[in-house]
C-alpha cells in the first residue's frame, strides 16, 4: 500500500502561504507536478500513491472516478493561482506523473496542461513531460499529446527481459518500449526518456547488459536507471519474506550501476545526476533539476507534494477525499512544514551533491568541510573540484552517495 504522509502542522483551508514564501518568487523557476493516481494493476514493487479500479471501488464513489479527474485537478490549479496571487512567473516545467497518466484520454492530459497555461502562462521554452506506460499509448495518442503541447515523454521500460518484468509485475512486453520511442519521435517528440530498474531478484549481469543495449538502441536522448528498493508492505516484499524470490544485495546493485555508467558513457550519455544520463545538456530533465536545485513547484493531485519559498506541503492521499475537499472549496492540503534556514541549507547539500556540478563547499559547516576533505582522500569526492570550492562525487562516490551526504551534513 502507499506509504504514509509525513507529520506537519495543519494546512489552512484556503491553502494560504506565509508572506515569506511569496517573497522573491520572481527570481526562482516555477514548475507544476500533476499527479494521476490511477493504474490498471499494482506492480509488486510499487508503494506510490496509486490506486487500481478494484482498490477504489466503494471507497470514493463518483468523486474518485477517472472520468472527471481532469476537471478536479483543474480546480486545484485554479486554487494555486489564487494562493500565489499576483506572482508574475510563467511556468517553466510541467510534469504529469503517477500512476499511469496515459490511462486518461490524451484530451484529459491536454486539458490539464491547458489549465496551467490559462492560469499562469507557460515560458516560451517550457518543458512539458508526461510519463507513459508502453501498453497504454499508440501513435494516435502520442500525436494528440504532441499537438496539445507536450514536448517530452518518459516511458517505463524497466527491463528488456520477460522474466524480470514478471517479477516486477510489469504488463508490457519486451520490445514495446523501444517501439514507443520510435512512435514518439514520429509524433514530433524531441526529448524521450526510458526508465530502467536494476537489481530485480533473478536478474543477471547479462540480463542488465541486454536491457541497456536495448534501451540505447532505441535512441532516446535520456535514460534513467534506478536501483530496485523493496519497500515494506509491497507485494514483492512479501514474496521475498516468504522465500519465493531472492533479495538482491548491495554489491550486486553497485556492480549493475558500474555497468550502466560504462555502457551509457560509451554510447554518448553523460551523467548529470546520480541516476540520470542525457546525450546533451538540452536533453536533461529540467523539471527534476528544479527539484534538485530547490526551486518552486506546485504538486497538484492526491498525495502530491509542493514547495514554494521554503514552505513544503502535501495533499490528502485518497482521490475521493481529494476531490471532496476541492468540491467544498477547501484546499486538499493535509499538512505542511515551514523550513528553517538550517533545514534549507542541509537540503541543498542533500540534493545538489547528487548533481554532476555538486554543491558549493561554502554550504558546509566546519565538521562537514572536514568530512569533505576526508572524502577527497578516500576517492569519494573530486580533488580538482574541491580545490575549486565544490564538492563533486567521483564514480566511487556515486556508489556511496548516501553515506557521503550523511558525513557532509553531520
């Protein structure tokens, strides 16, 4: 089941933000994340805030229906316009995620985008992305998205091997994601991403090599590769606990990451974030960079998280409760926290260190700076970058990124 929401103070029913959150906003990018919480089936490894038709039956009624979801989400976008008042920013990125956004009609996704455009305006070079399940799109669907203003698409490939897909409970067939890349290119999408997962129980190094070869051969300009994390409460965690499938260990994850970096670098992809590679700077995911650099974004949809000017908040999780709040004129926010200057400093280190540009050494306290010097000596941080005033992970440092970050913020 989806993970629990964090603790925090109550969100005002109007959704109003402190004046401090709105100060200086014009100097920061503004993005929108639009969450579509529906899936045809629940993958065994997933603990995202998503729901199948069976899970919603009897628990949300008409308010939780996919049929009117675009209109419900539009209500929150218009609420965002009221809360942000006379904020002059046009939106620089829109990312539709889930769930499976492409379970909705293409016209619904375009309608959601149109609401953002009407309420805020879009920057001339705005990046407009949607995630897509390979089995839920066809050429006509992709053409409708492109005509409606989407210019980037991300397909969940995960693996090229049938037995790996079966462990993950993925329903698409091997080869279909690669075909989707060609269909997206034909529809006019300049930027296409493939999402991969490594470390699935039963996956071999040969399987992973073949997956990477298939992904590279499809010709996307961006590839994301994530280590499988087995979350408690998921179907896969239960299968591992029962001994039905083996648990992949950290050494195997590290080996697969090294394989990915070698293969992708050899094919002309450059890492710019620990789990992301792009063929050029223009091919990077600007929306995700907005997160990693601590800019502003409004997350609309059940369970979506937002951040504006040092205030972070999150919505109620269930689609029925979400729709009911908006229908009654209330913010769907479930709680929020106001970040202190120290909170924001630590978050900058946590997030920026994952980037190829790293973070400024000036962000580090004395203990963190001493830890950074030790990390340089241990080969975890670049000596050259350190001398230039930045903490930048080496390849070995990327394998141990979480541990390096912990030392730098202690």
